[in-house]
């Protein structure tokens, strides 16, 4: 049954694990990490919010028939 004995420890893997376990204690805001935080927590959600609010009132999906426009305000058709 798959020998449950001694396993060799790799020092590089142990150092990696130690670094990953204590990263929150040694984290510092550098210009790069500050930009990553701003993009991930401010700009990207802000762009998603702006896009969703911008498109929210443009379209009406409820009760449309095959040849009707999905636009909430139908485009004006000019008679020639």
C-alpha cells in the first residue's frame, strides 16, 4: 500500500513554502504593487460598473417579437 515511510525534503521547496506562508507579514507597497492594487480593486471594477450602468437602459429584452428592435428607444425611421 504505497509505502508511508520517510520522504526526502527538498530545501528549495521548504524555503518556497515558508515564503508563501509568511508573505502577509513581509508585504510592502511598492510602486508596482500599488499599481496592481489600483487596477485590480479600483479601475477594473469601476470600468465594469460604468459599462453596466451605461448599457443598462439602452436595451429592453422583455416581450420582443422577431422583427422588433431590442433598443429601448427605437431608432427613428425617416420616410422618403
